[in-house]
C-alpha cells in the first residue's frame, strides 16, 4: 500500500480512532480547562467577598453579601486556559509517538501517512480549539444565566470592549473594516503547529523544551531585527513628517490606509509561509518516525 494514498472510508475510520485516543489522553485536562470560568467565578468571588468583609464580621454572623466575580476575570481565565491548551494538547495527544511502544503502534495502524497527517492537523487545529471554545462559552453563559449579577457573558464583554478601544483610540472606520480577523486564527494555528512539531521532535519535557525553543528563536530574530532596523526606526518620525508635509488630512489618511493594507497583506503571507514550513516539518517527521 502506498503510504500517500488517501481513502475517505479508511480516513473516516482512522479519524474516529484518533479522536478517541485524543479524548483518552486529554479528556480530564480539557474538562478542567473548560470549567476554568466556573473555577474563576468561585475563587475570585470568594476572594472579593473575604476582602470586603473582615473575619470578625464573619465570626459575628454579619449578613454577608457575596461579591460576584466580574466578566474581566472570566475573560482572563479563558485566555489563560486556551494558552495552556495550545502549549500542552499537542504533546499530550501525540507526544507518545516518540515512545517505542506507542510509536510502533501508530506506524502499524491501517492508514496512510497522509491520512494520519491530516487527522493530526484537524484534531490539533480545528477539533480541540472548537471543543474548548464552545464548552467554555457555554459554561460562561450558564454562569451569567444563573447569576445575572456577575455581569455580561464573555462574547458580549469582548465585543463591547473592542468597540470602546476603537472609539477611545479614534481609529478610522476604514481601518476597522480592513482588519483581517482571520489573522488571529492563522497565528493560533502557527503556535499549535509549532508545539505539535516539538512534540514529535523532543523525547521528554516536550512542551517546556518547545516553549524554550520558541523563546530562543524569537529572541534571536528580535535581536537581529533590532540591529538591522535600529537606524530606520530612529528616523521614521522625521521621514514621515517630511514625506507628508503639505498633504491634506484626507491624503494622509489615504496614505496610512495604504500602508495598513500592505501590513495586513504581509502578515497574511508571513503566517501562510510559516504554517507551510511547520506543516512540512511535521510531514517529514512522520516520514522519518521509526523505532
């Protein structure tokens, strides 16, 4: 059988098996992180209540009113929980492939390398994020439904905060319309793929080593860019004002929008390139996976 042949029926059977293995490996971690909003609600509310009342009041039986956790704490908890998932899920679900027994079983599974590769990417980049986000938002909605005093649900809170940020910064509506929100998805996939590649490369302490490797790469790149771009950065203000001298407000606005469009295009091309390189690395790592 050619390892690169794709059969829909065989892929469907393998995909179901792969999901079951992911559930077995990451089930309890996912449940705890999905319930992170509820945990945050209880812990922050308890701390706020204790902070607003003295222990003497509690011992004397004072009528104590629970101080509810606000939406901000639940938003922070969701971001933190999702970050933990990005760092740990790939290693938990597929880190065992570098182990002799688990890796040997994976190689012998009746599916082509292409099918295993696609299943792995779908689970890490699509299934796991959707399950977490849907579960976390559902728990958060139930918290707000049962206890309206806790404030708006996360979706409403994020939407209103984004509007306030844009209004407060006096951001032109044209820029808001040009913001490519899918770039956040590209960046998320990039991190997922990076940690998945790290899970297949390192033998032990996969998440920690991958994280430290990422920090080292970013540090080196930032250092090189700082050296290369430092002279330009110092002159950018004077260059901008000299370039726009004599321009009307409308012309300057059009110029900035043009630059913004180029930045968004560069960001998209950069994300696609890095994701393609990471996918290629994962593909060849699966090809060379031997025990």
